C-alpha cells in the first residue's frame, strides 16, 4: 500500500511539473518567437504538434521600453497580452489590433515587417523601469496554429525632449552668467 501511495505521489509530482510554464528571459532589442495553437490556447514554447508547454517571458528594464507583440506568417490571428510587475500586479491586459484585409500574403517570421504593417495584428505598450512577466493567449487563430513575435525596444527620447533639455541648459547658463 505504501508503494502505491509513493508511486501515486511521484506521478502527481511529475504531472504538475509538466504543466508548468516555460519562462524565457526576453531579449531587449531583439525578436523572440512564441508559438500558439487554436483559439483559446496560451502562448507556447514550441509548435503545437510538438507537445509544447505554455510560455511566459520575463524581463527587467533599467529604463523605459516598449513591449511589442505581433502576429507573423499569414495574417488573421489576434492575441490577449498580460504583463505583470514584480509584485504580480497586472500592468497591461490588452488585445492586439484587428488584422487588416490582406490574409493571403505569407511573410514568414519577419516580425519587424509585421509590426510595421496594418495587415498583421500587433500592439505596443510602454513599460517603465522594473521587472515584468509577459504572457498571452490567442483570441482568434485563423489557421489553428502559428507563430508570433515578442520584443522590447528601449524608449528613445523624442527630438522635442532634446530641445527642451537644451533650452533648460541655456536658461541655466544665462542665470549662472548673470549671477557671476
């Protein structure tokens, strides 16, 4: 009887480990691939026919950055994106955009092209410095499976920010010159 309990406990432990998500460190300023199955599935660490596990991304930003999520391959898929901070608070819970009309063109895994086009579903969200976990699910899977791209690009200041900084430095210089 004791052996049966021990075997049952081992089987349950193995099953619970298999159901845990794979967590991958999200590379900054690079595209990271995730896979998905049919509508309602979570993001996966491999193609749907290879017995994949759910996939989460983790990242730590030292400065603000944009989280980008885009469909690839054939257009028509949309995703729900959830971002949690280090305290497990949801900071983003949003859907990617609706895809455009062109669903016949296959761009493969050119995520940059997909992000730049309204034909592929995508979304971008600004995140401040901190640690995050990014996960997602499929709202619509037009072909039953596919690949999506996830990236984080560090925020680049707008030219207006530089002009305001320059004007502030000039004003400080004028004040210092008058006092001196």
